[in-house]
């Protein structure tokens, strides 16, 4: 047999190398196309999930639909779902009203209840006051422009009410609260008249507003959640009067009269949270709406939950 010469051997090696390179290139194209296809599918699912979430908002804002209505939880073909929650937005603590009326002690008590050290709770409560007041007079434990300038933020404090709950984040002391209470946002609102809606308030809010022990407020929330123990379902108890709420809470009339003016059973603001899901992809949208009798809800704020 005739042996291949050096030229033929080199040519063979080059051909084999070219085949390897071409194979890798083809494999790369296939992977690129596959990734591109996956991305396209994911984008299509995200778009559809957003459509479902927007449909859920429209359902939740309908005046004939109430919290716990079965229409708020729908399972559609192809793994599509719509899940809507309707909560009284005025069941959250109205941060601007609390600070404007000088009730910062309520906040201090809440922060301590959440686990902040007393000194840190004082610093945060006073710093929140300094942030929203229109002057540069320093609260005893607060923070005004000099403090923030030293931290590299000369634009702070804003010296006006908070426009969103997120605006609370840069306030001195909020970093410590965020560490021990990551869901702190769920307890505050920048909307409303200042009265706490007892049909949607948390045990923490009820406790610090009515001055009853927290376990007593927790027992009240359990009663309000109904037999299934879950909020926002059909069997939830809705208090129709403050007297009914007072009796369920177990507060004495004398003690309760002093705080009754800060409470309400009427819902004037709603938070509608709608989650649209397609397989493993989902989009959650929220709206806060003001209710006016005989009129369409007025949208105050809309957001996409991260």
C-alpha cells in the first residue's frame, strides 16, 4: 500500500480540523436558535401573563365584586391562572397623617414591637418626622440636612409628605428596620384620611391604635378571618360597626372611646392585587383606588410588584 505523503497528511488533518470547526459552529447555531426560541416563548408567556393580570384588575375593581368572590380565582386552559386579592388600603397605617398629627410614638411602639432596639426605634420615628416637616428644626433623635449631607445625600430630607411608601427607604434608620422586617411596606400607605379600617388592619396596627396587647389583637384577626383562618375569603367576618369590633376585641367601652375617632369600619380605599400566570411565568400588578358612591373608582396609584 502506498503511504500518504507529508502534503496529503497535512491536507487530511486540515480537512478533519475543518469538519470539527464546522460541527462546533453548527452546534453553536443550534444552541443559539434554541436559546432564541426559549426567549421568544418566555416573552410570549410574559405578555400573556400581563394580559391576564390586567384582566384581573378590571375584575377586582368592578363594584359588584367583593373580597372572597370565587370569580377572583380562575384557572383557565393551558395552565393559565388569574388570582386577585382585594384589601382595604385604609387598613394600612397612613404614614403621612401619623407624622403630620404628631403621633410618632405610635410608630416608635410599632418599631419596638417588630424588634428594633428602643434607641433605634426612637431614631427612626424622629427621623421620619424630620423628613416630612417643612422646617430644618432637628427632632431630638432625628436627622435633618446636615446628617444626610455627611452621608453624601445633600438632596435629603425632602421636607414634604411621602408620595410613595418606597420614599421611606432613604430615611435614617430604615436600613435597620429593613433587616428585621423585610415586609414593612405591607403595613403602610400614603393614601387615606388617617382613620384605620378595622376590617383590614393587621394585628400590629390594631394593637398600637387601641392599646390592647398584641395577642389580643391577633385573636381578633383570627375571628375576622372566619372558620378557614384565611384572609380575603368568603367566610371572613366584616364588622358593621365599631361597637361590634370593640366587643370582639374585648376592649372596655371607657378605654375604647378614646381611640374610636381614629377607627372606621367603612372602606374608602381599595388595593387590588392581580397575578396572571402562564405555566412557570407570572406577572403581578396592583392598583390603589378611591371609592366614591355612585361613581367609578378613581385610580390613585398603580404599580408592578417585583
